[in-house]
């Protein structure tokens, strides 16, 4: 990675971290409802992969832990926060919520709440790319536990069979809610599972963004050059609970501490400081600026935005009636 | 106007739409090289090739989800699920992805895909190959459900379903693919909403759809000839949404109602039609509506038991006679 990119990405990762921490606070204040899954600890995964890909050009799909993926694809943090607040100005006009952020303009194809659900959708997006003949790829970010769904295997088989341009990124944070991977999955290293489908795969440290970036570059090149699907496994850790109602009784504080010593933000920060590209004071200034931006713009926007109108409750269930008239009521052609 | 079989009507709709629009594709088990379990995709593989006529692995959840994902980018997949009994495996994707995508994305994405599947009791196929499942699909917000009772409807409904921007489930019947009927030579689009008066009458309304529309027609014939009862047959080819106005109009004319369905009674088309009558025109009724439906049992293999489990036109006649105090 170029030094300028590293600095920019560090700034982005600080935004991603502080955004999520601010969501935590807003949830406690009951400004955000429903389920809320936060991303701290895993920032190098999304950032490393998307630095190697083309955000806004490539199609990205993921699960319910989706705020950062949307922002990285180009979503305005204000709209993501407004969505969490359930406002009309939100990414999905307040109809989706935390688990269903969408941004079609930036080709962020959404967050989905059914574990494993996005696998075949990603392959379908890749199929559409194949039919239309573009140079985009589909990137599917999901967790380790999602690989125990049947559609994981069904999708790998079809993606390989039809040589689809899809990159599967497994963010292996070792847990599916409160069940450790050793207790749910016969194979801890997920990339081994795809060998059976003749799919190229690699595994690497998911905390060091430069390592992720290098592996992702190879993976993205492979897919974009028409060689078919690729499976990239990133070994990572989420610092917070699975969602907001999680007392983390299934893991030890010592284990958490070990992973916190490999904080993806600090790894990059310390490397830049060591290379004399920035100082600790610079970093602290970035944090301050970021917090001010989140407070003065992001939160303010979400707070001040209007609620959806109750009259619009049934909007978006079906396509706009007028446009569909020939097929709904006849008189076509 | 040509007399063609129902499978030919479906094949023609595929062919015309695929010739018109390169974004229309079809997929399913055995639909390509093998030509389709019920021949509905015969000849398409040779004409449009493997990229657009996809023989899928036996992965209903997977390939249904794949088709839905492709539809997010404007592809119009016609997804054939060999038997409706296998659709259970695809329902997560149909309901959670296709039906909800427009709403939960605030109108940004849509899933303009068509799901076609053969249901119904054929001959002694047993418990796991005889299900009627329209009731399962009918109650899902964001999903349209239609069900053809003849070749003309099969052709016109598929044509409209492919063009429509909403996901549409087309419920076909295993015993009806070889049924013959007239289909206009000119391109024709059947509205996805509404109902059709298949036979006009004044004394009682028989509501049916798909195969049960034929029981109703046959029953109406018998009622007319042998009992001098004039039955109106309303074909509810759109199951979601049901045609409230059409139901109200016919009931307000005949004041008596029988609903025939091959499905089991609980939470079914019959209960829904009765609920609509209650809401729209309860005081038009001269008698309590009657449902004709299957027994609530897993379909038995034994021929005699199977026959006992599934109703037919005679049961419709009996229900009407009872309604008129003649049985
Ligand atoms: C089909 C389905 N089953 C169960 C759940 C409940 N659930 C939500 S997240 C989750 C764990 C998933 O873990 P993983 O795939 O590793 O992703 P992570 O949360 O660790 O990022 C479970 C069981 C669900 N949402 N969907
Ligand atoms: Mg996990």
C-alpha cells in the first residue's frame, strides 16, 4: 500500500471505529432500536479487501454487521446513522434498520439478517455481471459460522461450476454469537472447506491491513481476470459482544485482551509512527476531528431528520402501480 | 387461434420473451438438455444456450437465491422448481430475499423474478410429492401469486409475470400440462390481478382456481342439466392479491357460495374468500358459504384412500345441493 493510502485508510478506520462506538451509546440512549451488531476489531478486513477492490464499482453484499461495509462502499455516514435512527433520510428510508442498510447507487447490495442468505444472492449478482459482460466483481462478506449453512455449499458448487466472478470473504472471528468455532464446526480453518469445490482459497491475518490487502489483491485479480470464484479467509476478532445483549460469558477476558493487543487501528498507526509518517499527536487529532464530525454532522443529521410518514406504510411493498399497469390490469401492447 | 397444450403455452411464453429480451433467462433442474420435466422449456437450450438456459444442481435454496440475486441487477430469471414440494427448500430465499427486498431497501432494489412450480396431487405420488401449497405463498407481503387453469392463462400470466417488476409465483398443476385449449396467435398479456367469470349463472357462485376451476365447471354443467340450478363459476387465477371486487360482485348477484380447492381447508383459499365476503358483502348472503377441500392428511399412496382425500366435481355438486336443501 502506498503511504498516502495508508494514512487515508487509517483515518477511515478511525471513523469506522468511532461511528460504531457512537452507535453503542445511541443504543443505550434508546435512539437506536432492534438488533445492533458492531464491527470494532474487524476493521482491517473490510478496509483491506475494499482497498484492493473498487468501491462503488464492484458489488458488495454482507450480513447484518453491515454499517462499515456500506460506508466503505461510499455511503454517507449520515444516511447510515439516520437509518439506525429509523428516519426517512436513512439509507433504506427507515424501513430497513441496522441489519438492512442498502445503497444501490454505490453498489452496496445490502445487509441481510438470515445467516448465509447472501451467499446465493452474491453468486446471482456475479451471474448477472457475467451475462452483461462487465468488469465488476461480486464480493460477499460473511462470518465463519455462516459456512455451516447448506446454501454455502450449494453456492460454492454453482459458483465453481459456472465460473462466476465472485469473491467470498470469510471474516473468521471465531464465534457465531456465543458458540466458538471449535464447538460448532469440524474444521476451524474455513478455507480448507472450499477445496472440495475446486475453488482457489487463501487464509491470512485479518488484523494487519497490509497483510489483508496483499492477499485481497491476489484474490480480486483472480476473480476479475475471469478465473472464477475465490475464497479469502481473514482471521479476526470482534471486540464487543455479538449484539447488544451479550455479556460475553462464552469467552475469557484474557482472550479478549490478547486480541486487543492486535488492534487493527493500532497496528497501522504504530507502523506509520515508526516510519515517522505521523505522530501520536496527529493520531489523537484525527480521533478528535472524527468525533466532532460524528457529533456535529452525523448525529445531528440523524436527530433532526424527519420520521417516515405513516401514510407511506405500504409504500415499497410492490412496484409503483402506475408503472406496472399493463401487467396488473391488462391492456398491454 | 390455435389449440395447444398447456406446456406448449408455457414454452411459447418463454420463447417469445427470451427472443425479445436478452436479460430473460431460465433456470431449474433438467430444464435444458433434458428439455424440462413437463416439457415447458423444450427446445430453449438449443436456441439460447447454456448461459441463459441453466440446468441447475439439485440445490433449490441455492439456485433460487442465485436467480433472485441476478434479478437485483435487472436480469429476469424464470426459476422452475420441479415440484412445489421442493419449494420448501427455496422459501427462505423467496420470502426473505425476493419478497422483502424492495421494502427493506426503501425502494432501491427489486427482484423481478418468476418462480414456476408444479403442485397438486397427481396419481399416487404419495405424501412428499402431492402437496398443494398455494396457501403458503398467498400470505406473503411483496409476493404475487397466480395460478392458471388453462393454456391461455398459462401463456398470458407467464408473459405478464416476466414483465412485472415484482416477484411472481406461478402455481401450476402436474395433471394439467397436457390439457388443450385455445391460445390467441397474437401476443397476449393476462392481467396478474383479478378473476375471470368462467361461466355465468344466477343461483350460486362456485369459486375455483387451477384444477378446481374445472371441477366447478363440470359441477355447473351437472347442476344445470340435472337440477335446474344456474351456477356461476368464478376462476380466481390470482391468489395474491385475491380479487375482492370480483368476489363481491358475484356474491351480490347469486347470494350463495361454494369454494372449491384441492388444498386442505385450514388457512386456505376458502377461508380467505369467506373472510373477504364477510368484510365486503356479508349481508348479501342467503346461506352460509361452504368449502370443498382435501382431507387434512399427508397424501396417502393407496389409490382408494387418495381418492377419498381429494375432492372432485361430485363433491362440488353435493355441496351445492346441500346448500339448496336438496341433499
Ligand atoms: C438463519 C439464521 N439462523 C440463526 C440466526 C441467528 N444468528 C444471528 S447471527 C448468528 C451467528 C453468525 O455468526 P457468524 O456467521 O460467524 O458471523 P458474526 O456474527 O460472527 O460476524 C446467529 C446464529 C439468524 N440470524 N439466521
Ligand atoms: Mg463469527
